[in-house]
């Protein structure tokens, strides 16, 4: 059977609204059209179905048995269509009930908990799945749409025309030493004097690994690396135990200042990490991402205000 072109979703929605209210004016208010438009839509639907749905009693339209049958099946049609739209959008990552967020281990000290708390206030029904990994790995997963957004260091790995980027804050790189180290009391360190010392680094792919390479190049030597680890917490533990020194971002000091001492680098060795939100341009209108963007902007503004007031 061929469906008449005059049977449209809009007319079905008008019909269902009228069946709920039994009144042209109330139906017109809900659908935000005129009474005349409601009457025309119902009459057009009857013509397209090639059977009556209502009978006239004075100025009132009284549903026939055919109207109740059509109402039952039309409700299922609309419900199935709404579900189809939702499932399709979820499959594409739009307005899903789950937000897959990627981040660096070091950002879980303060940044990520703050963002997630704010995001849950905006969208309490949202389930947030957090994946912690290296900068390079997270960028790869974002490109492959395995995650929805990442908060990482902005460097050559995030340089892509497919990405939208929201800068959030900058973070200095410090030398991390044990609390009892002979260097612990220094106000700043000349890294070139540490050629004979042993260092611990993160594995390749981590932003801090790349930044450390740049700093060591500035210092003019290849470090003696005793160990490479896959997360910053293990690295801090190793430094605290005296296994070696490391170069670390300042954001970890708020929690780990009792374990290690962070010493500023002399001006000619200084480098900053630029941290920001990265997501695919194709998803920039997704409601979940819009909420995350708003939280990241608030965090960036607070960070900027705090930095300015501290100067």
C-alpha cells in the first residue's frame, strides 16, 4: 500500500494533540498555530486516509472509532520515530547519555575534578567516562571517535584542521627532587649543572616527556635516564624515593608538595605547557560538549583571575 504524501508527521502530531485535548483552541496553543490551521490539518488527514475520523456535533468535532484506532497506532509511530532519532544521534555521539572524556594523569589533581563537578550540576543525568593516557594516545582516540573530547597539552599532536581547541591555562615545568636533596633549598636551578645526575621520565607520547626533551636540549646534555614510567604518580613516587630527578608540571605541587620539592628552572631553561580542551569540529553543536565547553571556559576564567590576583 502506498502512503499518501498528505499524511505528514506534523499532521499526525496535530491529530494526537487534538485527541488529548478534544479542543481546537488548546490544540492550537500547544502546536503554536491558529485554530483554522488545526481544522485544516485534521480535514486534510481525513482526506489522505480516505475515511472520516470525526463527526460534527454543532461546532465540535467528535472522534469516531476510526480516530481511536488511528490514535493508538500513530502514538506508536511517533514514539518509534523519536527513539530512532535518539539512537541515531547517540550512535553518532550527539546528546548521548555518556560523555567519554580523555585527560592526562596530572590533570586529575585539580582540573578534572573541578570540571566534572560543574558538568554534573549542568547535566546531572550525564554519565561521564574518564580515560587517562598520554597526549599522543588521547589525540589518536579522539580522531578515531573512540572518545568525545580530551583535555591535554596543546602541541604538535593537537594541530589538526579537524579539531576545535579551547585554551584553558599555562603551566610551568619544574625540576622535581626529593625533599632531602641538596638542591631542595634552591630558589631556582641551573639545569646544565646536573649532567651527572640520574633522571626519571615518562614514556614517549606524554607531553611532559616531549617538554623534558626540549629543556634538556636547552641545557646542552642528554640525561642519564634510570627509568621510564607510564604515569606521573609512579614518577613522583620514584623521585620521592630518591631513584632520580624529574621534570614535572607545577600543577602537581598542590597535592605532592610533601613528597617532592619543585624547583623553578633558570630563565634560559624555562618552558610552559599550554593546557586546553580539544574536540572534533563535527561535534561542536553536541549538547554534552556545549556544557563541557562552558565549564572549561569558567575554569579558564577562574584560573586567569587567580593568576592575575597573585601577581
